[in-house]
């Protein structure tokens, strides 16, 4: 049995994603504990302080939907263009389209929040 580099890419990817998620959760926990300890706030006051508006701007399900639609569009466009373009074009689109979708979603929601606040 010979081990090649392809196996290490997958292992490294999952370890990297798990590490990033762990540190994000850890940072959020430490930040909340510092604010609670310093200000002696309740959970609702803390949520308002952390989110700055008392709630999330866009629900997670909407964000996941936008990313899924973006990846689906990227794969569809990549398959429709066929062999004229390389696979790297499809991979690039699968990062570009969800990013643009989330950016537009955030922009329009933030714009709506600003106009509602005035």
C-alpha cells in the first residue's frame, strides 16, 4: 500500500476546518464571559451587545441557502461551458458566486435595516 499526497489533502482540509470552527467558538465564549464578568449582564443584554441589534441580521438558514444556490449555479455554469474551460474555472466559480450572493444579501439587508432605523 502506497500513500500518496491526495489523502493528505483531505485530512489536512478537515483538520483545518475543525480548528477554525473550534477557535471561533472559543473566542466567542471568552468574549461573552469577559463581558458578563465585567458588566454583570443578563443573557438578553449580552446578546444585544454582541449582535449590536438584539438579533442576527440574517438567519443562518438563509445564508446556507444562498451558499448552496451559489455553488449549484457554479457547477451548472461549469458543466454548461463544457470542456472549453478547465475544472479550475468551476472551482473558482463555486467560491465566487456564493461570496457575491452573501455580499449582496448582507448589503440589501443592511440597507433595509438602516432605512428602517431612520
